[in-house]
């Protein structure tokens, strides 16, 4: 779903709610999203049931994701191994990078405190 225009939030929210139990990898990089809160809402829907989450890789590069969306992913997707936040314009500088291994563990620790 990378680089597509997502104009209506309910479509993405519904899609992620419906398939969150089987999504292992999700690429939402460089999407043009009309509603600034839509991506965060969609990530909350994706992370809504941590015991059933199988998500391992999430690419949000170049999106308008905020700390609220990242917090949802860190809390609700316990199996995540790779989180790409490069060029995310809303996030603070130190967070805008590819997070894996120890770096991902540190991000989870910091954002969930």
C-alpha cells in the first residue's frame, strides 16, 4: 500500500482491523493522507488485540505518523522486529530512522514509559 492516496480514514481503519490477525508485513510508506489523525487511528486499530498480532515489519517512512501511533504499535504489536520511521515529518529527530534489534527495544521502552 506504499505511495497510494488514502483519502478516507475509515477504509484504512477497516482494512487493518479486518486483517490485523494475519498481517506479518505492512508497508504504508510515503502515503498522502488527507486527515492528519487517520494514520494514528489506523495504527490503533492494527494494534487493537496484542495477543493476536503477528506483525513483524512495519514501514511508515515519509508518513505523518505521530508519537500516538507509534505508542499504539509498540504496545499492541509485541512481535514487531523492524519499524521504519525515516523521514516521518511529525516525529522528533532522534526517532526518524529504521529501528531494529536493540534500537527497537529502546524505542519501545522509551515510548511506553
